[in-house]
C-alpha cells in the first residue's frame, strides 16, 4: 500500500489515483509503513509559532518530554515531539491545543493523521480500553453480543451463541460434519486488522494463531463444544427440522483463545436464544368446505326468556 505525497491518505493496491484528493500515483508516493516491530506505532507532532492562547501551554507541556526538539527562532520556530501511541491521552491533549493551526502536523508511523485517528478506529477503542475496569476483558467483549475469541471486538467477528456471521463460512459434508472455510475467515480478519492495526493492544500474530487453533472440521454429534443450528424446512411435502449451520456452546468457546486470559461469557436464557435459531413452521391448514363445515345448533334460549317474562307479568295483574 502507498501513501499519497499530496494529502497523506492511504492508496489501495492497484489504484492509479488517490481516493481522497485524486492525485495520480507516482514514484513520489511513499510506501506505507506498518506498525513497528515492537507492535506500538510512533506519533510525531510538529507546530510553529502562534498567537493562540494555547501556544504557551503547548510549549510548556512539550518542554517536559525527553523527545522535545526546537529549531529556528521567532516566527520561524518549529517545535517537535515524538511519542509512542500508548501515550494516546497525552498526544490527544497536545493535538487539541495545536491541531487547528496551519503550522501543525501529526504523523503516525510517518503517515499524515488527523484527530479522527485518535478518537475512532483502533486508537479510539484503545483509549476506552485503558479506562475500562478490566481492560483485557474489554477487548474480548464484556457483553454477550461482543464476545469474541480474537482478543479484539473491533474486528467485527463476534461468536454468537445462536451461530451466524463468520460461523457460517463453511459447509456440511454428507455425514453432517461442518467444514470451516478458513481462507475466507482469514481474509475477513486481515481486512479488519489493517483498519485497526494502530491499536497498541491489538496482536496480529495472536489473532492469526487463534484461527489456526480453531478446528477445521466440527462434528456436533461428537464434539460437545458445538451443536447444530436448525430450522424447519419443507422436505418432500413434510416439514422437518434440518441442520443449517453450527452454533457454539458459549461457555466453552474460550478454549480456542491463545494466552493465559480466558474470558467467561454467560449464555442468554434459552427462550431468547432459540428464537434466533429455530422457527417452527406449521403445515398449512386446509379450510373446511362449506358443505362439510359443522352446522351450529339453533338456540331457543330467548324463547324461554320471553315466556318467563309473560308469566311474571300475569302473576302481578
């Protein structure tokens, strides 16, 4: 992947123009740098002289940092700091002060970045992670619909107890054994990993190792960690329960997680979960024809009521 030399946006492989500014792809465009070997991206902020009220405060903060550099004097002065992305709160505070100035620039691993990169995507999620009561549990999903085995809920591939999503990437063989399409699962993971790769807590190697640990085939008849996801379908005129996929036993899925941390997720009540996996379709009822329809018996109750009233009237005359 390339980086546009005009606006700093990423250019997809094979593209001839920058999707953000339309600049043609040339040799001047730089090759995108991935996250460093240490797994933590580096952020560089530079800014010049300003009459803003926040200028003195920004300089005072930067002067305390070991990486602080200053060049030039007066109106030509340039201030520069370099920090690991794990210091995202400090980076965000400094950029809040200087980010709107024409003289300021922020680079993440050498690529032009904006405030959105610090508040959205993987970095924004990382900031929320650091504020969580249990940071590691935060990544694996503390809520049932975010539960995942990858260690990153931002990848968008949760493990639903009723199945579906990436759990449908595969097919059954003639013996009812499920075969995962791991090539497709890996593709979806790679796309999401690239989008959120700046997150300091995201471990790409661990994610892909987890995929390798996941069984290639699953037989719910013998594997007690899984069961069939079923639906009622018409088969030769009769409605039968047939297997349409697989679903995990949520409390047991954490066996596929790499590392010492094993999150625990509670399955939802059976009544709420089965509504997602089974829809019993009753055979259509054949209406009775008018000739065969049972006739309602005539009621003479009203006649007896009238007679009773007449007798009462006669008694009081």
